[in-house]
C-alpha cells in the first residue's frame, strides 16, 4: 500500500535537503522530507568553520575571485559554469539565511563576519563562531517548522521507485515501528550527504553511508568522480573527530616533531592556509618520513591566546579536551589527515537533475561538479544551500506541471520479500567484521596516496567482502527500532560505492587534487585526464565512462600555493 | 563503523556495564550486565557499539555524529542524563565502577535506550521557534547587528536538542505539560534576538500556565546540559525580561516583583503581604486562618509596624544601581554571566581588578558598554 503521495519528496534532511524542501514548498508544491535521523541530527550540523560567499565584509571581494579560487582549488576539474552559478548566487543565499535568523558572528560594523580559509584570496568564509553548520541546521529546521512541512522522521530510504523510465518515489523502512512503506512522489531529490564511513579515520557521522549515491547507482544513474575523496588535514587521532579549518583561519600553526612549521617546504606562500589536499599530503609525507608525533602532526593554537580561543573556537577546545585530553590553550593538538568529504557523487546538471527523469540530487551526495578534484573549506555548506535551493525550485516546477504518480505494487512486494529473506536468515556472519575490514582496507589502500597495486588489491578485497556480505545475518528480528537491520543495509550501500571508487581511481592515471599517485603518475595530465570519471551500473556490471569538464573562462594552469 | 573495534593497536581494558533493556511491544524490562574488552580511550557510545556488534545486535540506542553536536545519544548513566559520545569510560573502569545505563527520563521509552522524542518536539514547536521580524521591512542584505547584541543568545543558540535537560527536569516530572528547559531556552533564543519583533507576544505566551514560572529552580538542567546552554539561566532571563516589560499576569511574576519591592522598601521580605500581592485578595482571605496560625507561632512577623532593616539604604542603592546600569531584564543576567566567565577564564584571582569602585549611597558609575 502506498503510504502517501507528494509532489516533491526530499530524501535526507541536512542543509541541502531542508533548503530544497523550503524552496519547493515556497513554489507551491506539496513537499515531504524523509530522513533516517531527525533533521537536526544531520551531519551538516557538524560543519564548524563556515560558509563561503563573496560578501566583501572583511575585505574587497567578488564572485569572480571566489570562482577563480574554487576553480584552482578543484585542480581544474570543477565545472566552471556550475562554479560561476555558485559564486554568483552565494551572497544572496547567505543573506537569506541571515534574514531567516541564522546567528552569524558579526564585524565591528554589524555585518556578517568573514574569516580567511584555505586557498581563498580573501577572507570570505562567513561564520558563527565554530558552530556554523549547527546554526544553519537550526535555522533551516525552524523554517521547516514554520511551514509545517511533513517530515517522515526515522524512515530509512532503501530503494527508488522507477516506473515508466522516471523516478516516482522511494521504498523505505520505518525504523521506529518497523515495516516497509512506499512513498510516491512526482519528483525525488536525494540529499543524503557523504560516505565517509567507508574509512576508519573519518570526520563523518555514523549516518554518512552514501545512501543516496547507492540508491541512484542501483537505479542505473551515473556517478561522477567517485575517486575524489577529500582527506581533511586536521582530524583528531584516533577517532577522526574534526578540528575546524577555522583554527588555521584564526592563525594556528602546523608543526612536526621538530617543532618546525613544515608547510614552508610545501606551500611557502599560503602556509597553513593552503588547499586541503596540499596540506594533507604534506602531513602524510612528514609522518611517513618519521617527523610525526605518534602518527600525527601538531596543531598549535597557543599563541592565539585564551580569549580568542574561548570566544571563537570554544567548541574546538571542548572537542580537543574530551577526545584528545588536550587543552589547546596550553598544549598543541595532535592531528592527522582523515576522510572528510566526497567531491564525487550523483552526476547532476546545474539544476540538480540526474540522468533519470524526476530524480534530483543536491549537496555532498551530488556531483555538479563545483569541487572537482578538491573542495575548498567553506564551499560545502554553500553548495548545499545554493544547489539545494535550485534543485528544490526545479523539482517543484516539474512536479507542478506533471500529474501522475504510479508506484507499482510489485515494488513494495519485492522489498518486503527481500527484508523477510534477510531477517529469516539465521546461519551466517554478522555485518560488523565486514564493515570494519572495508573501512580499514580503504584507509590502507585508497587513502591520501594511491598506488596501482594497492588499488587493485582493494578491488579484490571488496569483491571478497561482497561475497561475505551476501550471506550476512541480522541479529534483531523485531520491528521496533531495528537499526541492526538498517545498518546491514547501509553496509550493502558502502560496498557498492567502494567498488565504484576503486574503478574510477584505477582509471585516472594521473595526480589531480585528492587523487595523488606520487609513485607512478606524479603529475597532472590535462591532455588525457581533464575530464570526469563516470561510473554506471548496467546489466553486465559496472561500466566506466568519461565526461568533459565545462570550461568557461579559466584555462588550466599550474597550481601552487 | 565501530571506531573502537578497528583500532586494535591501542592498550585495552575490560569494561563492564549494566543496561536497562526494555521492549515496548511486550512491556518486558530487565537489567542486563555486559562485559567487553575495549581500547582505553573509548566513550560510552563506543562501548555500546562493541556490545551491539559482538554481544547482542538487538540493543537499541540512537547515535550519529559521535562528536557532541548532533544530540542523538542522550541517555542516563547512573540515573543522570549524559551524551554517550561525551562520556569517557576509563575513569569509571579505574575505580572499578559498573555504571547502570538507562533511557532518558520524562519521555516514553520505545526500546532499550530509545525514547519517543515526539513530546519534546511538540514543546519546541509550542514556542513558535522561528524568527519573527514583524512588519519591519527586510533589508536587501543582512540585518545590521552589533556583535554585542547577538552575544546574549549565543548560549541558547548552542542547544543541540539532545533532551538531557528535559530528562532531568523535576517540574516536568510533576507536570508533564510544563514546557521544559529546552523549549524555554529556545524561547529565549528569539526573545533575546535583536532582530525579532515578537518578544511581547512570546513573553505573554511563555508566562502562561506550564510556562516559565512553573520552573522549580532545581538547576538540574544546567547541571546536566552537555553543551553549557544553562537552560535555567535562560528561564531566569525570560522571567526578568517579562517583569521588565510589565508582563506579570502570572503569580510567579507577581511573586518575584514583590521580592524586589520588599527588599527596596524595607531591606527585608515583607512576608505577610506576599500572599495578597501574589495571589490576590480572595486567595488571601481563604488563607487567613493559616496565616493567623503562622503569626501565632511566630513564623511570620506582624505587618505593622513594618520591619525595616538598619541599613536599608544599601538595599535601595543596589536597586538603584541595577536600574541606572540597565541591569534589569535579560541583559542584567547576561552581564552577570559575562562577569562570571571573565573571572573563570581570565582572572583566576577571582574579582576583576579593573572593576570600578562602587560606594553605596553615591551615584554609581555609568554602565559599561
């Protein structure tokens, strides 16, 4: 039975999802959100540093400068038409958030404060102390409540309904009370965030299991640039908890075991404010060459003084104290690169449209692509807002000009049978060892630096893990809050995405942005690889393809900081 | 990914804990003991993950960010609410303590450590939790707001809606309809926002039954809040702001006002007049017999002649300072909080050395900016 039908169904309730829902609602559509966790629990809330827009509040700035920094940061793999849209619409979208009530930090003049961030030519990152994501999640959820938009809370979106060659909703598992639910929709926007849980050391939440990308992949939709996983330079050991780039924006140093600001050898001009891929590689090199401290480097805030740390980096201090036992007022914080952000994702155009009609994607799970091979700090929140808005607008317009929704009864029946098969299985392995093994090996074989043989071995490891996964057993057989079941389903998503990443990684025989192959292909190769990887599932398995990069006005140049 | 499980190179310890299991479909409830090996750095959340993975996959609890920002993993440890991801286990293991883990209080339990957050969100919605800029025209760009003017709501803006305060709220235990600390803190987040123009409406609503004056001031919310939001302080700010803006239809507000008036006029609390001033004449007449009994046993002084303190001028001067420095209303509380924060973080000696001298009975110095 179809639970409900809507014009627009948004899957995921982070910044992109909520922004899309608001835009679609304001366009007059009947909108609903489905999310496996409550909207304010979404991982957008963990973004700390800020959101990039050329407001010019802290110095002269322009969307054009923002666009150039983003293009350069992307190692020229970003699509320049999309980047120009992002940078042009960013200021208006940030003002909108402020007028809705976002509690931004302020300049002395009373405008929104902006701080310097990595690889940015101007202090462009608008912020709310070090809880920017949290503040945005709160303000967006406030607007969701104001509009009384229906939220299917704690529903796990498991399959897309594809009928008549278009997406017509999702099949979901009701986590709180159990049962398969079919929710029909004229248009579906997936905004499910990243897949950082593919890695053992990650800044990402437990919820970041790449659901939307996997849903799309299974529906035959193209994924783009899946090899591009960003490693954030400052994550806490051992858990990968994020220490914001805002610390370096406020002036923190990175030191090796000799107390040396080692970035002078890697990025002599930008130093700690170089691009994230550059710094992560520098750190990993220092650690590999024996100048680390127990597998870390040190992030030193002490010279900033207690007052600045308490006022602007209060949350960071708390994280360091709880998770590393270090008070940054008195001691440097041990940090290392950790999996942070997936530049790749569902291939979309500048309106969030995918290769499947009526299916849209926005935010981290999408690849527009504005980040190319390396995302700049502060651009992720901005992308969620601007492209969430655009996807919501387009999806609403499409929905309001098309009338029918068909959810074939077989779609739900198939899903119910699949759940039953899984729950009825009693002999076999539980998922956790497979999950841990995947995360550990991805870190070892598909991390900051990549080698041909390691990537190939990783492909074999994933295949073996998928064989094991085929016989996985769920311990909890009940209906009420059975996240033992949903966690097993999430692992299925992760395994398929890992396969796509390795395939794309092997195909890209160059070093560009996050894809660093210093041992066999140390240089960027614009002749051959100034193009996006595309991975698609077909009846005969995964297929690799390429797609040209959109270049409007910036020809590729050497990238130094 | 269970973070604890894959870092095998770290020194480990044996962790034991007891968990109240509950199945809402059968109503069965049992206290189970679990013992697992875990790295020394694990948190309570990591230990629950190990139990769920390796011992019992049916254990239910919520989790997501594991970095104290998503608010999913509120639960009770030894009867007091905590965020599981924020609670390190090593100190407990060192002293051989086996904690008892249970679901949060004041919310219906669905399964094991998972509660129904529906009532929680219902109360958040009840405070109209969105910015209302009234009829003022919206700016083309951002509102112009001094940092000084947004700082007063920074603590409330930090709230991650985990429910730890609600779990421990004594008033809500007595009155399940009490709005509660989280919703009231959210309420102040808007009342204290200089861009919001609905503060009178908001204060009127929050002054109704089940509102701010139903708080018993036990301070458990402040104590259990994992983010330093201090919901009780937000409630105090709402109370002060209500009185300042003349919104005093609730007995609680009248009660508070009479304390101020009494202290100002006599330096003492004029207890005999407290009931008529707070509850009105009818209630006072009804309680007359009780009052006479109190007086007969010397529990309250006679109203006449008024009992005036020897140094009532000090009391009056203090009152005058708060008025002249505009320390009434929410801002007064905020200024006090800031002074305490300065003492805590930058001046270990205690008092501020640059504090202006205030001589009682004289004109106080101007308010600081």
